[in-house]
């Protein structure tokens, strides 16, 4: 939730908001106060009475959020009828509210509503009021609506909900602590594996260097032997006699008369000749002529100096899974006879073994079942090669482990216990519906599953292809407030907002949305220059669902109102690939240049 959404329902009767938050916080850009409500900085002495609301904060960084003592001092200055908004900067599922609870009770302050906040440095907020009489005010339900008050019934409801909520939160806290402990252990194990992998890769590189140096020395030795043999042949009497005979045969008149004299000279000097320098060096080194069918083989390797920006997998996968993964990653499928060689040549980010590929049809069928020992040995060699290369070996357990129990005995760096997801291109939007498409996009798609694998092995995240940059040009405070509301309200939140001037957009930056000037860096660009349009909170989510379904380069409204179909032109482009946006070509020429355009009806702009 945004800070303004938490604050504004409680501004009834409030004319002044007093900012007494930590010295490092600047909350004015977050509030978007309505007309008639002023904002004042706290002087540390003035009381907060009826018609006023004070902002105070408490967090782990005293320089940014302030301290517990600062909050208690502000609470002592609140008079009956005064209100407050307490902001917590602590991460985790439960802020340390117990440190301030006694102060709130001592000052007769009742907490009306508490909720998490979507900011990097502000994680939760609670609205409270100083009671004017010995009677509790009605609390609010899950939707922010006040519950009818009935004295004792209200207090009884709070007491019951406190006990039951504590029962639920206790298990959640234990679960959270357990997950944090597991995450720390996994991180330490991954760091250890990464360090071991670097050492193994260095050792493998040294071995390969030694092998290449040995091959080079052998090649040089053979070259010297061949040079010696050529020199010996060129200096041999047989070759010289042959040359003399050939010359005499070509020019009998001129050469035949001197042929006997030349042959006699060769016969007289054949014993005085010494071996050629190359042959002498070969004899001194003990090199022998090359015999047999020895040959040198030159291995060509593909090389790119650009950074790797896609996940690379060497996978024992089913045909369907390999096809789905190939849309978002580089997939190489090793066979039993070339698995180790493929790992060495492709240097993948991870070697993935899908359990279904070992129990269904395919070259690895029956691996791990105990019915094909040779395949088990080949698979173990594949994993050994991955470990020697410093790459992670991952078991994708998308079927019961009992189907291939032998796989559990192999050494795995990680195990993914989930299905491999589904590619959105396999959906039928008319039959499955928008809600199912959104659900699959957010939780069940192949890209989401690959992102989990990428995080495990430290590879490029496939979800980076879903990052959206919003282009906007706010011209005043109202435009700034509208832009912040539209951006932070999106179910698929943009990654960055590109504006001419970032002033006043601190709330977006605090919510994790980068605000910058210049050119966009995200994969997709949405033009929101006209801030008067009414954009639903599902706009970017539906556009990205349609893009991932179609693979189009630009999406938007078509002239004839087509929906979920490729079109030759777009009346209003809503989402454009970054490379196409930076190319600067007019939208009318996109189709003629080979770009794919996809129409979505969605909600028409107002």
C-alpha cells in the first residue's frame, strides 16, 4: 500500500499535518495532501491537538528513521483529539511495535489501522488517535471500513481478534525465521560451491593449458622432423640425378653434351656430402621420422566477446520442456555418448536433469530406475564433468521421486521440486480467459520457473525481459501525483520511469521504481506522456501477457477494434520493444520493416 492510501481516509477534520519523522526522511512527496490541508515541520515543542496529525517514524537506522526515544517524546505532546501516523522501517513480517505499545497506551492512543507499505525504507504504517473519552473508537475491517461501535462488544471483538491473530502470527513468525535460516544456509552452501567451482575451473584450465602446450611441443617436433626430411631429400644424389636427367630430356641439344660430366661430378661428390642442418638437428635431438597415420586436429570454438545475457542450459529434458525453455534460454540437449563433451564445449550455467525425461521416452529413458546401469554411469559422468567445470548440477523433480529412485543417490547442487511451467503461447485466450492467462504469467509460466533456476545458479534472470519503462512528462504537482498513482497502482509494476525532470518523484524511487532521465534501459517501453488518460491497474499486466503469448514487437489498439490477433498497423501503440522505440521509425512503417504488431482491445483511453 502507498502512504497516501493509508493516510487520506483519516484526514477528515484534519487541517494540519506535522512532520516529526526522522531527520533523514523527506515525506512531502509521498503525501499528496488535498487542498485545505497544510504541511508543517515539527519544532520539537508544539503540542499536537484536535485537527492536527503528526508523522513519526521508528526504524533500524537512527540517522534515517529516528529512535525510540524520539517517538515517545512526540507521543507525550499529543493532546486529546490529535492523530498520528507511525511509520516503521524494520524489515520482516512483524515490526517491533511492542517497544512503543506502552507509550501508546500511557498516552491513551488507539491504533485505528495498520498495514504494510511498498517502500524500500518504510515497511509498515499505523494510524492512531488520542482518545477524548473513556470509550474505544470503532476499528476498521480488512477493507478499511469502520466497524460499528457498541462499547463492550467493540472491546470484546478486539480482545478476541488479538488472541486469534497472535495464534496465526506465531506460526508465521516461526515459518519466517525457519525460511531465513534456510536461506542463509543455502547462501553459505552456494558460496562454498562457487568457490570450489572456481578452483575446479582454474585447475581444469591449467590442465587444458598443459595439454595444449604438450600438443604444441609435439607439433613443433614433428615440423622439425619434416623439415629435416625435406632438406635431406633436396640434398640427396637421387634427386639431383633426376633433376639432371629431366633437364637433359627437356633440352637435348644444350644439356645432353654436359650430362656425362655432371653425372660424374655427382658420383665423385656423393660421399663428401654432409647431412643437412635440419637433419643434423633432428639426429642430435633423437627425433625419428613420423610413421603411421599420425595427424593433427584443429578444434574450432565459437567465441563472443559480448557478456552472456541469456541463461544457458545443458539439459536432459523432454521434447516439450526443451521447446518451452528454448523461448527464454539457450538449451543444449546432451546425449549419453556426448554429454561430457557438450558440457566442456558449451560451458552452460547449469546442467539440468528433468526427472520426467528419465521416465518417459527419449535417449535417457530408464536412467535412474536401475534398469539401465550404463545410462546411470553416463549420467554420473555428465554430473562429474559439470562439477569439474564449476557448474551447478540441478535435478528438476517434476514427477514422484519413486519413479527414478537412483537419481536421489547422485550428487546434486540443487533440487527444484516443481513442474516446469507452461509457455503462454500454448494457451487459448478465448477458452482459458484473461484471469487464467494473468495467473499463469505471474506464477506458472515457464519464464517464472527459469527465473528460479537462474537465481539458484547466479545466471541472467529471464524475468528481465518483462521490465517496462514508462515515458512521462508531468507538468505540475497534480500530474506528479497522478503519475505516481498510476505507476504504483499497476499490478505489473514498471521498472523505471523516464521523465525530463525527476523532481517530486521520490515516492517512486522509494517504492523500487527507478526514476531517471535520458534513454530507457528496460526491454519494453510504454508511452504515458498524456497523463489525462485513465489507465486501469491491469494495463501493463495484460499487455505483457499478450506479448509473451504472441512474441510481438509492438502492441496496442487497432483501427477496427481487433483483439488478440496480429494486425498490419496499430492505431495507438501502447507497448513497444526498446530496440524498435530507439530506432525512431514511424509506426506506419513497422509492419513493412518486418516487425510483428499485435492488437489488444483492453480499455479504451478516456
